[in-house]
């Protein structure tokens, strides 16, 4: 098989450099183009010494590159960038994986409400696939355009998929998702809230009254459960670490669900999912057990009154973004899902 020619738009950001780290060692990938508006002309390894001797490319100006020479283009950019360029790429037969939100929400009005931009290619949006491989693998394999899920949504949806698919939740109470992310989740741009003196030795909630991931999670919860009554309380927090995400989910079982052996059900549901690890009963996952790896770990704990608490961890930059994007690429090009993704977590 010829190597897959890969382009990355947005190579200077955190998800961009994470794509480079993973793809540079991917046996079936040839890195072709990496863009930056600000660093065009600079060798990639000059900006990222971690890639010295491994990535010989130079950043290109995105306005001047021909991305149609690629087989697949990753957009590791803010929302709005991918949808402007995707129609031409699709016409040229290039596959697109967008790490931003342009192709995640099927409802274009909802996208416009949350992202303050009209959607410019709703015809492509309607064909795009939500790239959560553990749930939508068959559709991902056929997809031309992937909306790679948000980091928080990945934890909530993989945490709850087995219960939603079985119809075992009591939707008379809302699902509660209490989520925490390391500061790399905000990207590499300069912002006061992520300065060392603001974010370290501190813990704070944000987006409590409304966060962009809320509509994305809710739409998928409805789809997975086939039930429009589902409600969600989602509260994200910023924690003083660089990588990592921990989401605690509280849900109530219905009459059918309360008699089930959930530990066994989860183990069976994810038995063939190489990147989802169901912890043994009584063992809770922690963020350092997934740092740098494309793994999501979760635990299931019964609580009084038919409540269940799930604790879900992932590296926001890997299973929450770039690793999941590579997992999607592997499926789209008919490769084993773990190709290039076998890197182990870094510990301590
Ligand atoms: N960080 C995470 O944990 C995470 C997780 C899941 C999803 N995401 C999503 O992934 C996307 C990238 O996130 P990030 O954290 O990597 O962001 P970032 O660190 O801020 O990087 C953004 C990148 O986009 C490029 N860029 C910005 N505007 C552009 C434009 N108009 N045209 C072309 N390139 C442009 C920037 O490069 P130049 O300025 O040099 O061109 C930079 O390389 C975002 O949509 C984010 O929501 C992030």
C-alpha cells in the first residue's frame, strides 16, 4: 500500500504538534504539508525540538499550499477554518478530519448559535460523520469528512454509551457531568486565564451557565438513547495540570437497569475496543495512567437510590483530540485501528 499523504493545517498548536508526534512514527503515513500563518518558512523542528531528526518539513503558509496533493487533511485549527476549505478538498477527493466543531453539530442553527458563525457548507455537514470510532466505526470507514469529537464529549459519551444503548437510564432526572481539564485544553494561544500565575495552584469552574460542548453532548446523548427527553447538567473546570481530563458522571438507572451487572455489561461492550479500558470493580482511574496515550479508562460505582457514578479519564490531547483523529484516519484508510497508536502512557 502507498503511504497516506497527510496535510496538517494548524501545525503550531497543541493538537497540531500532537498529531505530528503520533504521525511521524505512523508506519503508513507520509507527512506532506504542515501549515502555519505566523511561522511559514521555519523548520518544524526549530519550533518543536522534540521533533528534531524526525520531522524534516518546513511550515508552509496555508494561503499558498496546495492541499489537494494530500490524501487526508487534518484541521487542527479554530472553528470556521475547516468549513471554508473543505468543499474544494472534497471535490478533489481528499478526506478531511476536523478537530474543531465545524462538522460536529448536525443542526446548523445550533452551530451558528454557539459558534457565532453561519455554517457555509451544510450539504457537506449533512454527510459528515461524528468521529467517535467506538460507536460509529462503520460510518467512519465510509466517511469523506469527519467531525472529530470534542474532548469533554468523548469522556461523557464513551462513559455512558453502554447504558444509553441498552435504554437503562431514568431520564426523569438529568445526567450530571462534572468535568475537569488540564490547561492545554485551551490551546497554545496566549490568554490571561491560562497564565502560570493564574492557572497553577488554583481550581475553577467555567462555562457553568452554558458551554459549547453542551449542545454537542446533548445531541449525541439523544441519538444514542433514541430519547429526546434526556437532559444534561455539564460543568467543566480548569485544573492546574498540563494534560489530562477527568469526568465524573452521575446517572440514575431505570427499573430495567437496576437489576443488571453493569461491570460485566461494560466489560463486554468494550471488549473489542482497544482504546477503552474498563477498570476492575472497586478500582478508580487517574489521569496519569493515560498521559500521552490514546486510552480512555473508566470505572463504574453503584450509589444509593439506583444512582451510578462513572469516573472517566483520558489525555485531552490524545484520545480527546489528535489520537482519536488518527484512530479515525486508520479506519477511513482500512488500517487496523491501533496503527501508530501503540504508545504507552508516560509515568510518573
Ligand atoms: N487542546 C485540546 O485539548 C483540544 C481537544 C479537542 C479539540 N480541540 C480543538 O482542536 C482545535 C485546535 O486546538 P488547539 O488546542 O491545537 O489550538 P491552538 O493551540 O490554539 O492552535 C491553533 C492552530 O491553528 C492555526 N490557525 C489559527 N487560525 C488559523 C486560520 N485562520 N487559518 C489557518 N490556521 C489557523 C494556528 O497556527 P498559526 O497561527 O501559526 O497559523 C495554530 O497552529 C480547536 O478547534 C480546538 O477546539 C482542542
